[in-house]
C-alpha cells in the first residue's frame, strides 16, 4: 500500500515463536523530592513487579483508574522511562539493547490528547514525517510520498499535509497521531486512551479505523484505557491494574463473563450503562485509591475491599492461574477456588 | 476553586456573602456541608487546601460549596468527567441523594450518555447550539426519533456490543459555528437527509407521544421532490468514513 522506501528498516524477523512483547518483573519508582535541599523523601510506586506477555496480533487491554500505573507501563515499554527494575523484551530481545532506530520501527505510541500531542507550529505533514527524518530513512521526496500515502490510509486528504494542527478537528488530529505512529511500519502500537478526549460521535470512527489498520498492517495493540466497554470491543485479552500491580488478567470473554477480583467486579459495576432500563442502585466500592507513595501492606486493594480479611492486610497475594489463562491476585479467590497454581510464569 | 482558600473558607465565603453569616456560624455550616457531601473527619478537613484533597474529595467539596445556601437549582457541568469510574458512581449517588433530600432541581450537563441514563428524568439532546430532541429519559433512550440521537446511541460501544461488527458511525464532524449549514444543522451528517433538509431549517415540534423533536421526518416526511434523499458527492463521504 505504501510506496517502497529505500534504506528501510531491516526486514522483520519471520514470525518467530514466542511472544512479541514480554514484560518481566518491571518496577518503576519515581522519586519524590522535598525539603530545602530537594532531597529524595520518598518514592511513588508507579509500577511494582509487573509481568505479562503480548502475543503477535492480539490486543491486550490495560485498564485501571488514574494513577494505577498503566501509562507508566506503556512508557517503560517504549523506553521513554527506564525501568527501576526488570526488563522488557521485544521479539526476544531486550529493548535496552536496541538502537533508537530499531526501537522506532518496532513500537510507536498514540496519545490521548490530540490537541497537546501535536506541535502547533509544525505542519501535520512534517509531524508525520519527523520520525523518518530523525532516523534518516529515505530521501526527502520518498519521505514526502510516504507521508501523503499514510495520510490517505488514515482518512485524511493528502493535500492537507501543509496545514497546521489548529485547522483540524479533534478526530482528524487523532488520525494525524495515528499516521505518525504508522509511518515507520511498527509492529506494536501503544494506544494510550486514544478516544477518551474525542467527541462521542467521533470515537466510533477512530475505533473502526484502529481495527481496519490492524487488519491491513498486521498490528498488535497495547490498548490503555479506563473505559471497559471500549476495551471489550477492541481487545482480545485484558489486564486490570490497581496501584501499580496486576489484579487480574484474562481473555476478554472470560473476564467479562466471570470477573474474579473484587476490584474488577467493582469497576464493572461502576460503569454507567446508557440504558435507563438498567438503572440500579449498585453496591459501590467505598473510598478512594490510597496514595502510591505509601501503598498499603499486603493486598493493595484491602483498604477498599468488601472481602478483606486479616491475611489480606499481611500477605501480598500472588498472581495465580486458575485455568483458561485466567490470572488473579486475591486471597479470597484463592480460598474459594483453591485450585490455582502459583507459578513462576506470567500471563 | 481558589487554591489559597481552605475547604472551610470556600464554603464560608458563600454563606457570608449570601446569608451574612458570622464567623462561628460559617464554621458550623462548613462542617455540616462537608459531612453532607461525605468528606470524612470534617473538623480536620476544614483547614485543608484544595491541593491537599484527592480528585473525588475536591468534587465533593465543590458540591458542598454549591449547596451551602440551599439552592433550588443545581447546575452541574460535567461533574464526573474528570474523576475515575469508581469515584464517579460515588459522586453520582451523592448528587442523586442530595437532590432527593433537598428537593432541588438538577440541570446536568454532560456528554456521557451513561451518566444521563443513570441520573436524569428528562433529557434534552443538543447539536450545534440547538435542542434537537427532548423527552423523558425512557422515551429518548428506548425510541429515539432524531437521527442524531439515534446515531449517537448506536455508535457508543457498550458491554453488549459484538466485537466482530463494525461500530456504526455518524460520519463527518460537528459543523464550524461560523460556517453553519443553511438548512438543518445536522443535514451534512444525516443518513436520512432529504432535499428539504438542505433548504429549510426545521422548527421544533411536539409529537403525539409528548416528545419534542427538530426534524423534517416528523410527523411525516414531505412528499415529492422535497422528500427525496439528498445525493452526496463522493469525496465528502470518503473522508468522513475514514476512507477505509
């Protein structure tokens, strides 16, 4: 579909076995500074010992509330932040060992805010072509041709390449964001709340486009969102995060049919349903997420959990496979089902 | 909120201005309001500044400020858009409870149809500065009549949406307010647009079921040339549907 470009990134390794992306025991702490000397007085535990894998062509949804670490994970995966501990492997290779160009041609990101993520003084054509320029891919003419081609793919007139971001609507800007991410033919795109900032009537256009592009380019998405309905539509597997930890990971049908973690259940109960016939007085989860500078002992959800017992305050539950690749970290589930096998592997 | 005023002062300010409360009464009222909106340990939180409160607590405080003088109408502009889902349902429940207890009316402004379905009795759907349909919440959600209402309700993915199907879309984007269409404002995006819709802006009208709608399709689509569907030029449609 795109014109061939010389000196292109090295050809993709054939459909290798093993996952496309492996996140191994990734921890990311941010220092909190304070006092007169701005000494480190604590750490925000944004992500604590998180492991999971993403298979080629699957869409993994990462859901949770603000501050749970889902965006941080996305950024560690893209090497925007170095992890405090742990490592990320792409196609079996540690991303720390990849060159910047290799990294850019393997993984890209689209951001939530299509207004804030484009430089207002740069034409959208230059924005889209920037990553090719930085990585010295193709000649000027080839880059321009590819920018135009990719604009058509995401549903923008290529004649608009000379225009500036303010001349575009929110939905069109998000298409520009997608074009930027696609122009280097990455294999994985981290979508960080890609439709949350858009008008409701535009969201479905972008979601359809994401699905179409996946078919056309053989993409894999790591889809970060707080909107469970959107995640259910786009993703094949879902990981639920709470305060920097994975609470539950399962296939999308399995998870929505039988959410096991009390937090997942609370999240699902809390979504307002656009149907007044389903109006109900729900059992809502009490309280608010505690501070991630001093996360609670034991299970991090115990301060809000209706099923909390002594063990939850003391011991941290282990993410355990209960069959059908349904992983849960919860003492109450453990006692109820009791057939799980905590293992060294990860979802 | 004013970042240099404490929670107590924020509430105190409004009862001083409108009710001319003295200091001791202001403090009493502030504690009362903090308690009403479910902020724990109100005596201590009185001295907290907005930045010391979490997002959910700040929204509760906002509601406390708004309700301190017992208004008859609460205007809530996207009250839960900036807060997380689990906090969202707490805030909505709080608003509903306070509404039922005080008997005030609530004008809830939101883009979230889920929130509307959860809280509202009546709904007015707006498009480009006009009300296009207004009805009680059941009528509007169960049998929407205006093509915009229908399109919007159809396009939202819900937990019941089939993953294998494409989402239905409303093509195009909201018109620029300085370049509004001559006829119906929704005509350029409307799948049911007729010739009359291009030429004539529809008036708002009441239908037999009591709802109000602004659309030429009702009560009957016009006959003859006026009622023929609009023929659209290709490029507009191509761009609008994303070209894929």
